[in-house]
């Protein structure tokens, strides 16, 4: 890599391009992209990087593939890039082969009973994420979520949060940040000023938060203050309407929220990045160009996933030309970007060869961490063991397709199969398992016979399925109990669903909850129910 | 890579180890293995390679990951390895990111109407497969299938064959071999003496082929003769019982079949490799050690996937110690192995850097080949276009889980969705879509309403589902026609299913068949039905 040219020597269009963070696939080939609608094809990505675009957010691909990819993108750019990913739950959450950890809220709950251990685990979580991100060529971890999940119906934050109260969320997020940034990556506190108390999904519409300053000071802001005190390098804005603060603009576009509150009052001197500007609530209302200009004017330094990168750059250039945006303001953002990159450059330079990185990616202590997090967050009740099969292994999940939680050898499939329990998968695209009897909603005649092990993979709003309809799990529990067919219950993801269903269970019924959904979480949970592996799918944990 | 030591200087255990080809994952991490029951964990693989094991068969992982993996395995071994994969339908069939081509039988069918084009396509198929395999570090392509698929009910060969008659299969297989080996890899003609006329699956039980020498000469042997004449480097044995030739032993273990027929009568001087010895029909009956010794005694040089590599090596050493196997016989096999490796060593040495290999993996001519094969093998009828939605996109497939044909952006999902057709997926693990009325077997009340686009992903025996039960697709066609709800039909895979269902369709009904199941085949087929992409999932073909 040749040394990056000083941004002061760049042309104005190149300087503007540095502000953008566009989205690409972690896969090398265009044909491998998971979301071609959102992920730029390589020709376009290469052109934009050549024109000076300063960052890429990556999704998809294995860890090994990502290592090729980050090298490739840096080569295409020829200048220092910000390469980031939404690796909130370990790098393995997005890139197969890296460590995939249970969601942060698990540690938030532990904090109530064992603060020291929770803080130590949050730091280990940050170290693991920062180290693996750096080894794969990322220099910017879009975590931690600093939202306080005080609304169990929140469909978009939920278990991604580090706490359900401000103090917990703040302490743990700060521990994560300190540890991750010490590994040589930038962190990102999100979503400012706090997305925890919303019940609608900002990917679809603009949620409204009715709170004023007093309430924000009490609940939403403390974790961000803690993150800033811990030295977090970047903060991401929320696509939220806060009419008490700014009746006209969502937080992402609001000078009151970004410039006044975040910069001046909270004293944040690092990089402010928008959440994805392509989201309908922003791009649909303001358009790709004006949304970028408004966000920059409001105080953002970096513009994530503009709906159209070319339009956004042209609009920013026009705003600079007309004096709507000053050169000084542009230079301030570029200085902040430069400072951030300087802080992580030595770590990246010392990352070593690709084969060392990908072959030694998960250290033994990180493997132990993943297991410890799975074990400490497990909850179980009842007598272990299932009635002898043939039985039914009824699995509810958002989607069976391309689901990283359910490889063919997933413990949730394989272990019940060894006990003679035949898998039946319910998702939004399966033939309906429901009949019209609300007291006994499961159409048992459409399913294999025998005792039922019910396994529910639910992360977000526990009573809203992927198709938006309500799923009557409490009634199903009652129905199966009345029929004498409930053999066991496993819940992966939502603590709120576990809290709702566990009281319905007889004391002896084997049942357990894990906040994680990945194969390791399944193995740990099914171990607790005495559905052991017999070696067949051994290797998930070694 | 240091130069390989002459095998004559190796210890006897190391010499014996060279005969083995064990199975590993194309993934780097143990936790990523798709089939941990069959794929050795890294510690075991590393140990075996260190002890001198001579080959690895790989499955799983992306092309980019495979490139790391083959480097790693060669490093672990420190000697020349045979690295192979079952890439019968392009390297992309097993390793995402490489070219994935429609099954060979499509070219076999074209050969009936356009021999020259079929031969040119078979050669291009071989070039594409050989070149990409070499770039990713493989030196041995376990193709072509030389079985004559003259039994449409064959559950295991089927569309993998290059022809339904001996002359077609032989000519096309030879064209494939010549082109692929010119790219610097070894090919493998399989499964000797011919697996095409079986109706049971040798993965599960030992099929019996009642034919004598005359019939074999007329049907089964000509493609193998053609492959040998084309210089094929290796031949794989079949797990088949041929009582007319050898009443006691399956072909893999039979000196009559291997030594007498293949070596002496057909004059094959290359490497003979067994099919996977771990298959129940072999390992279950003879055991891991004796199966290896019997196969070697019968004439095999290389032993693929012994049920237990350590037991197999110990048994071979014991047989050498007792004189049951002679040192001359061992040396003959090692000489053949050395000659084969020498033939491909220059190509591997010239393979270039990893980033060149993975970034430029699929050339523009290979991309065009994949498209041409998809287009030339498409069959369509009726008037294009579907009735306006809301409608039902009913998809039948073997498994929704980890299915590479159905990424979330698969054309088979996305394009009907754009016309308002909601996907419903039927596989062996879905709630049953069937009722007890054999004349109208589909329980329509369990499915979304509206006109039905029926998409069937069926490759093997077309009337046997993954659960072994019969699926009544002819009755479903009649049922939907009678209800006025059949909007269209797409069949991906089996030409025999298309031949069975197409006569039931009204002339104007939009319907099409592709032998391929991958996203590109879906895009081409749905283009023909005028379900165009609108750019949403663009990129599958570029």
C-alpha cells in the first residue's frame, strides 16, 4: 500500500467522495451477492473507490473470503479506506468462520447479578471482535449498540442492546469500546440519541420518540455519554423523529440533535456517521442528494449508504459551490476522518499475512469465550431427557432459506433426529400449520406424530412472525399440554418470549432458553436438556 | 513448496499412506464443516498428512476459501498431494464463486441434434472445469461420469451422465477429458464398469447389475474405452455387484473387474481409485481394513475415503508384512501415482498468486459458456406471462436448508414475488401440503390463494421425494387445471419429469424446463416465461 495522499492535495470532488461509505458484498463475485439491490456490483464499486470514495460497509461471505476482499478493495482504492461491518455479535455473526457470540443483552442481564463478570465478558467480547475484525482487514466495527432496550416490543434493537437500563448499557458498552479499540479498530456507538424505546422498525418507517430533554438525559443519553468518555471513535445517528427536540427533522438530519446535542452538549469530537441513508424513511422523503446535504449540514461527517452515491456527491459539491456548506466544514470532517484512520493504521499494518489471519482466526481463548457466554446465559428448567421417539421436532424460524443458524448438521436438527424426532420447519413460506381453532391453533394432522419438542427461533418482537401475523405460541403450549404431547421447549433468542411461555410449563417439563441462535448455542442448550450429540456433529465447539 | 522426496526413500508406512485419499472440508474451520461425520477435523487431517497420506477429497466452502485451504493442506503435508473434488458440473457446483454449469446430460441430449456443437460444448465444459480447479489449487477433477444413463429411474447417476447411449457418452466424455487435462489437471472416468443401469443407490445398498460381458461390451464399456483412448489419467470403481463377472465381490473389490477387465482387457495404465470405501455397502460388510486390502489386491492404486484411515493403513502394512501384497505391487501403484503427479506439476507451479486466481476466477468466456449451456438446454412451451397476482409460487425442492439453488435473491423466489406471487416451499421437512384425496392431493386450503406457478426442483428419481414417498405431481397438475388455478410450470433438473408432465399441459400454458437448478438456470427459464428480473436480482449472470 502506498502512503495515502494528504487530503489537502485532493481535488474537491475527491474530498467529497471521502465522506461516503458505500455498501459492498463481502463476497468476491457479483453473482455471490446476497442483496444485489443494496450491494454495488464490482465495476461500480471499483469506479467509486477510484474516484475517491472513502469507505465500504461489507456484508456476507466467509471470513476467509473477506480477507481477500478487504485487500482487493484497498488495492482498488489506492488510498486509506474505512472498511466496516455490522459485527455487533462477533465477527462470525456476519462472516462465517469467525467467532459468533450470543447477543449483548445476555451480558446485560448477567450484569444484574454479577457486575464484575459481566464487565469482564463485555471487555472480552470487544477484544474478540476487534482482533478478528482487524485480522480480516476491517478497521471499523459498527458496534456497540448504545440503545437502552427498555421496550420489549422493540422490533429492531431488542437483544442487540447491552442493557435494559441506562447504567448497565453504558458500563458494558464502554467496556466493549475500550477493549475493541485497543485491538486497533474504531468502534461506533449507535444509534444516537437512542433507539431503544421504539416499537416500529426504522427500516420501514420513521419511528417517533415523544421524549423531551429530561427524559433523554435520564434514559437514552447516559450510554452515549459513557461511550464518549471511553473514547469511542465514531457515533452513528438514528432514523428517529424527536418532535420535542426538532419538530421538522429526524435525528439523522437534525442540527439540534447532531450539532447541538451530540457535538456541543455531549462534547463528542470524533466522527459522526449517519445510519443508512438509503432507508425509505430518509431517501423516500428527502431524496438521495438532499438527504446527504442535510445530514452533513446537521453535523454528520460520514454518509452511510446514500441511496445513490453519484447523486449524493453531486449534491454535496453543489452545496459547496453555492456556499450552503462551507469549505471549513468540509475540512473539519476530513480532519476528523484522517485522525481516526491514523489511530488504527499501525494495527492494520501489523496484521500479518492472510494465511496467518484466516487460519489462526479464532484463538482458543475466543473459542472458550463463545462457550462461556453460551453457558452463562443459558436458562433451563425441568427434568432432562425426552420421551422415546418417534416424535416431532417442530422448529419455528424466520426463514429456512440461507439460514446460518441451521446448517444441515445443526444440533437443533441432528440431536432430536438421533432420538427419533422428525424435523418439521415452520416459517413464513411453509404450508400453513395453523387452523381456525384459536384454542388449539396448531393443525396437528399436518405434522408428524408423537411427542413434540418445540424449538422457537425468535429474536425480535416475539409475537410477530416474519409475515407480520401474530403467532399463538401460548395457545400452542396449552394445546400440546392438553393433548399430552409437549415433550420439551427450546427458545433461542428472545428473553421476553421465554418469560411469557415458561410460566405456562409444568415444573418437570424439560425446557430451556438461550439468547443465541447459532449452532453452538443449540449444542449448549440441548446438552442441558440431555439431548447430547454422540459425536455426530461434534466440531461446532472445537 | 520444497521438492517432493522420491517415494523410494520413504518408509514403508509412508509409502502405504500415499495410497490413501481422505476427506476434508473445503472450509478452513472445523466448526464450518458441512458433514463433520465424514470430514476429518483439522488436527486429524494434519496428523495424517504429516504421516504421509497422499490425497484429500474436498467439499464445501467458497472458491476463495478453497484457495486458502489447498495452500494450507500442501503446507501441512510437505509433499505432493492429490487434491480432488467431485466437480462434475463445474467447480461452482461445489465451491461458490466458480462456474456452475448445467448437468452434462443436457449436452448429451443436444448431441442427438447437433453433434458438432455438443462436442464443442463438452470441450469448453472440460476447459472451464480444469482451469478453475487448477487456479484454486486442485489437481484432480473427479469427472467425467462415464456411466450411460439408460435407466431413467436411476437415482444416483441420472443427469450427471454425459449420455443415454454409449456412443454419445463416450464421445462427450472424451472431449471433456482432453480439454480438462490440457488445463493441467487429472481427470477421472467413473464409475467403472458402469453405474447407469441401476435403480438403487449405492450410497445405501449394493446395486446388482445382472449383465454379462456381451451386454457390458455393448452398453457400459464403450465410454470407458473412449475415456482411456483420450488419455484419462484415473478411473474410479463402482460399488456394484456384477454376478456374471464375479459372483463374490463388488466391482471395487474384484480382481476380475479391475485387474482383468480394466487393466488387461481395456489396457488402462493409469491410476485406479476406488469409490468411497466408507459407503455402507463396502465398509459395513468388509470393514475398514479388509476393504482397503481387498480393493488394493483387486487392482486399485488409490483408496478413497476409507472408513478409518488408520485401520486401513495398518491392514495394508500387515498385508505387506505377510506377503499377501507384494512390494512390487505397492511400487507399481506408487510409480503410477508419481507419473500422474508429474504430469500436472508444471501447471500447478504456474498457477500464479492467490488473489489473481480468486479475483479472475470466472473468465468472460466461461461466463458466456454457463449462459449458453443454460439457453441451449432450455425447453419451453405456451404463451409467456402469468395472470396478475396475488398468486401462489409453489416451490418443491429436496431441502430448503443450506440450499445453494435458493439464496434469498434467487430468481425463482424474487421474480414471481414481483408479480405478486407469494412463495410457499414444500420439502421433506415442511408441514404436509397433502390430503388424502388422490385425485386432488394438494391441500389448497393450507396454501396462499390465487393462481399457482408450480416450480419443481427435482434431479434424481422424479417420483421419489426426499422422504422416500411418492409425490403425485401428475395429479396435482390435473387438480390445478380443473380448478382453473394452474398459471405456469417450471421444472429444474429431471428431463424425465418434464417428459411426464408436459403432455398433461394445455398448449397455451406457460411452462418450461431447465436441466440446471442454479440461479442462472432460473433466470434463463423465467426469462422464457416472460417473468423478467427488473434489475432486482441482477448480477447472477454478470
